[in-house]
C-alpha cells in the first residue's frame, strides 16, 4: 500500500488531501529524484480548469525551484499534451494538475518521466519516501534556485501534433460534429482541431469558470451531448473528460459508444491495414467479454491488466502492443502517444468513418455487449474484502457464474469504494450474483 499515490497519481479533495504543503513537498521530492546529471533541469507543468489549480501550481513551482529545477508553465492543456511536450521540450519531468473526471472540489498531481510515460510504482515509492523525509539539507543554494517561465503557443503545438496523427489527405469535410469538452482542459484545442480538419463543429462544455468542470457535461455525463446531437442532427458526438485523456462517442442516433467498441473499431481497421504490432489488444479486467469474443473472431487476442491506463500501457510496452485502453474511454495508441488521448482516439475513429462512408452507428456497433452490472459499496475504514463472510460470498458467486461469465471485485484506487462487477449471458444471474456480493461487502463495511 502506498501513502500518497493511487492508480493515477495523487488525488483527493483540494485543500483537504491536496494541500499547498503536500504540493510543495511533491515538487521538491520529484525534483530531487529526477535530477540526473549536471545540466540545467526543467519541468513542464500543465493543468485543467479547476479553481484549485492556481493554488497547487504555485506550490509546485515553489517546490521545484527550491531544488534548482526550472519550471515551464503550460497553462490549461490536456494531459496528453503535457506528456507530448515533456518529450518535445526535452524536459526532465512533466506534471499535470488534474483530477480527471472528478468534480471540481477534487484535484490531483500526475507525473510523467522524460520519456513522456507515467511513472512506475518503484519511482513513485521513491518519491513518497522523500515526501516524508527532511529535505531541508538538499535544497539548492541561493545561486542555484530555479526559474519559472510561461510558455506561449502551447495550444498550437498540440493541435498540430493531433492533426499529424492522420494522413495528410484525410479531411473531416461533410461531417457535423458536436464536441463536449467538459468545461475542462480541452475547451480550446478540441474544437479548433476539428474545425481545422474541415468539420462543422458545434461545441459545448467550453465555458470553464473554475467550478463547472465535469458538471453535467463530459464523458461521465453524456446526456447533454446526446441531446445536442439529436437537436442538431449531427453525424457524431465526442465527449472528453476534464483532462481530455479519455473519450466517449455518441452516434447519430444518440446512442453512447464506450471504449470497448472504440477499441474494436480501431483493432479491426488496423488489422486490415496490417498496422497492429501484435495480433491483439490490451485492456483491463473491466472490459466486456463481448469485446474478447469479437476480437477472437478476428483472430486477435485480448490481454487483460489491472484497472488503470498506466497498467495497460506497461503491458503494451513490455509485450510490444500498439493498441490498448479501457472501457471508460482511455484509448492508448502508442504509435502516436505515451498516454490516453481522447482527441487523438476520436480522430482515428473519424478517419475510419470517412473511409467507410457509413453512419457512426454502423461503424461503431462491432458486437453486442454481454449484460454487465457494476455496483459500488462505500466504506469508511478497514479491509472489507478480507473478511470471511465476503470471501465466502465471492467464492459462491463465482461458482454460480461458472464459465458463462466473469466476476471482478476490486477496491477503487482513487476513493474509498469497493467495485463489484459481473457479466455473463444470463442477465438475471448476473444481477443476482452482484447483489449477493454487494450485500456481503455492505455488511462487512458497516
């Protein structure tokens, strides 16, 4: 168990868990860990549109400069832009201040190494040790303090990067696209990119005020996008989350398309074009069994990992895959990016739609998902999953499902919640199995 880092950086209530004091120490600790060599070290810092971003950014800058690192401030940009610019600007470290799809009250700190990839567990543990240590004697002298500088033209750099993931001849002309930016980090770059590629763009969720990020908009609240697609008779709707590293699609009929279907579309297209570096896709234990069966019909495998796009990416890097992702819409295409990129994933889908000249509802309906039910049980303390009654309930549930389904029980990496998910061909059985385990966990957590 780690004290500060979860499955996606450090996350929690702003000024509760994520305090200026913690941000200062994270800056100092990460800065010390990534000082490798005698060159002038630099870190790039981006953020989403939360009010608390100002506070956290200032504290991080103090931390980094106090250990001699120069800071390059990017302002509000998507998480994948931070990863890309960390590499492009030859920085030693990248930081994104965001709590992704969480409400504005929360915030977080995500760290990227000089290669643009999220840090592994070992480096995060090293940083945690330093956070709790006395770093006073390791601070820089007065002559060696770092400087902070705001970088201009960041948005233009990322827009050009996103466009170049498509062949030059690809255009989005003739497509009416609604894009929901969740009042988050992509509120400027996503509509601009789609417009430059020729689409007719209707943008919503592009008026951030510090408080409205992810509020009734974005990939976790697609109802607004569904309504706008139907109202404007659009060809497609694109929903990003607060930091734009995930995406969901709404087809022309107003039906929501999740990450599993997106991975299926891209996998099929890339297989036909002989672009897959391995005959398969990497996803998490939460992806639908229907995806696994569909890929099997194409002669492709589905490798499963723990929940979290970082674990998907680690498996991809270790075994040579170039396509992976999560049902939630984190789609990783390692030919282009080092992390999930909602906008790039949407562009890849749009290129398939244009090439096939078929409605999105047809392109994106690759398989019928098996009935899948997910319920959350909140707990205050302790380890409910270790109690004998819960262990017995889980064993009994798995016996009932047999080979006709899957059961996944896991603690959330970002909040005190136990997630119980089951899927199978028999919806009634799946529902009963989930309720059985949820009841046991609820009693144990009381």
